[in-house]
């Protein structure tokens, strides 16, 4: 939850900064683009990228804002994945050592306290098993399997958001291409002479820029998604293997508990 809040904060900050920059400079660039379009020949220096963005119209600026927001979200998700989806973060060595020591000493309550004091995927899975130790080993295994499935789904859901960014980025670029081409053909019927050529070149630039930016966002996002997904799958398998290794001592603990109960029952008789 905290990591998703961190991603949302990064995305919102970048998106707000881009929108403020476009809003404060858009009028100046738009005026420059209109003056260039009114001349018989295109300006020698051409129109800057932000001039193209600002002169793309209301729909075009909205598409650019969505592209920038998708870029910020993808960057935030990649940073968050490399920070949080790590073996040392999901399976802290100190947690594993403390739980193993407590179980070796037969202190199940101490192992549970260690897990509760260090919440995380592995700690949540072990806690589910420790809390059901009195129900028998089969119930312990079922509880751990359910908790492991829930924690794995949480990790993969966060990874899938990165895949979503990689999928919608080229679609936004295609949307910008379509609107840019519509504007280009519309300018053919409304302008003439050098103004027509300048407006046509500007609209085509808008169309191509959105396509390029959509692909520039999509390719790294898909590559990062593949890497992060494979890394998450490997960590999940390691976590399941480690969990089984830690809880195998509970079978022996259960037998001891049963024997103690039998002895107590015989004394009562």
C-alpha cells in the first residue's frame, strides 16, 4: 500500500509539473507557431517540440498530457519495482534467521512475535501458519498455501500495472497520429499558399511525434515488465521453498504437543 502510494505521488508530481510547464509556456509557443504558419515560407529555425505540443489543439494537448502521465507512471512503477521486488526486501535475512532460531529453540510464540514485528510477504505467510498450529499440520499447510497465493497475487498485480503502461502508450500515440492527420487534411481545405504548407507540416509533425513518444514509452516499459515479472516469479518460488523449509519443524512440534496432551489426560484419569 505504501509503495503504491509512493508511485502515485511520483506520477502526480511529474504530471503536474508537465501540465504547469505546458500551461505557462503554451501561449507563447502557440503565438510563435501561428506567426510561422502565416508566413509564405516556413521559418528557418523550424518549430520546437513544445511549440508543436502547444499548437496541437485541445484534443492534442489532452493526448500529450495522457502520454506524459503514462510515461511518469511507467517510470514510477519501474523505480518502485527495483526498490521493493527484491529478495532482501521480501525475504529479509534477519527475519529468516530470527524465525529459524526461535523454531530451533522450540519457541513458537517468539517466532510469531518476530513475524508480527516485521510485516511483509514472508512474515505474513509464516504468521498464517503459526496462528493455526493448534489445528494440525494439514491446516497449517492449507493456511500457508492460501497466504502464499494472496501475497503472490499482490506482487503480480503491481507488476501488471507496468504492463498496462506499455500497452496503452502506443495506443495513445496512435490516437495522436489520427488526430494529427485529421488536422493536416483539414488544413488543406482551409488554408492556401505558404500557410497551408506550414500548417500541414506542423500537423504531420504532431502525428509523428505522438507515435514516436508512444513507442519510446512502450518499449522500455515492456522490457522492464518482462524483467520484473521473471524476477518476481523467481522470488515467489524461493519464498515458497523457504517457507516449507521453515515450517517442517512444526510437524515435530505437533507430535510433541499431542504427546503432552495424552500424558496430561492420563494423569487426569
